[in-house]
């Protein structure tokens, strides 16, 4: 275990964290995310490499923090290119890491995230990628507003695909050969690249799972303001493709599309309701 980011040596195996930061992201939240990486518990046989894509020109406050952080590789796009393209740029320059972990610029890792997911992946070599439960919060991580759990096995994951994402993107751990086997993030579904990736991977034979542990604290302060019409249309397209693949009707995709167009106050109330969780997991 370690309490600070480990240095790189030739005698250890490596894992990578893939992170994108956007020019309009919150600076204080970004610092909290980086601090949580420094608090991760890591097996002695592993080291962490942080790959960072900067989407647009960041304010100087971000630059100073990034310069002080032990980042393995930084890529920058002068003009904003979006999450899918940013992650794909990072994937294309990955080195010899054994696993790749996703992380958002405003969320917080649980200290045991790496330990728990590495143990699971190494005990289950047929699993191509895995996620975990999350704690949703506002303000500080102790201010929990919801706990989200996801289906644990492939059968349940596939069943839920038509209703909603069976994974929290920010919790995912990919095996090293995942992107060679199943391709990069799709760019034709803007703002829904994660569900599109799950769909295409599972369609092509990927095996996935979720741990029951809460391994990431997900910030909800600005979650509802990001639900735009463009995102709703893109989301409907990918869920319609999932419906066709699974031989189901577009009832759930249509319901989701209508839900996205409701006023923010109503969306927030439904999103945090017990009825929503029951509907997704029944």
C-alpha cells in the first residue's frame, strides 16, 4: 500500500488511469479528484500511471496543480474535442499497463478501489471489464444523496442494457487487451460514448461484471444541468440500436427520451427516487 502516488520503475507491473479534464471544469473538484488518487491503496507489485487529456486551454490555476502532480503522460487538444475523442487519444498512447481505470475530473476514488478491482480481475481472468457500485453526493462526499448498485453478472447486465446503463462509467476497470479486442470509444453517439461502448463490446462477446462495493463517490452538483436535448437525441439512438440487437421494443428508449425532456426539478426528483431504482433493477 501507499499513501502517495508511486514512482515508476522497471521492476513493477503498471496500471493506468485515463482522465480527461475540460477547460470549464471546476478547479476545486479537480483537486479533490487528484487528492483521492494520492490516497489509493496499491499492491506492492503495481504502480499507477496517470494519463491526462486536456480538452481545450485550461486556466492557469489548473496548470500549476497539474505541474505538481506525478502525471505519466499529458495530451492536449487546443480546441475541445469531447470525451470520446479525448479518451481515444489517450488509449492510442498507452504503454505496457496491465489494466486501465477510468476516472472523471470531479469525482472521488475510494482508497480501496484499485485493490478491490485488481483482486477481482486477477481472480476472474475471463472478465474483460468490471465496474462497481457508487455513492452519489453533492458538496462533500459525506453528503450522500443516493447509492447506485449495478447488476453483478453478465446475464443481468445484458438484461438491463435496454433500460439503462448497467455500469457507472467512472468505475470501470478494463483488462489490457480490451480495446484491441473490442475497439475504441464510439464517436457517433456524442455524450453517450460509454453506453455505446458497453453495447458494442457485449455485442461482440465481451464478458463483464460489477462489484457490489462502493468504489467511487460520484458528484451530482452539476449532473442535471448537463442533460441537454442533444444528449437526449444521441442517447435515444444508441438505446434504439440496443433494442434492435436484443430483439426488444423501443418502449424503454422512448420513455428515457421523454424523461430527458422534462424540467430539471422533475428529473432530479425522479432520478433520486426509489421507484427509479426498482424500475431499472426489476
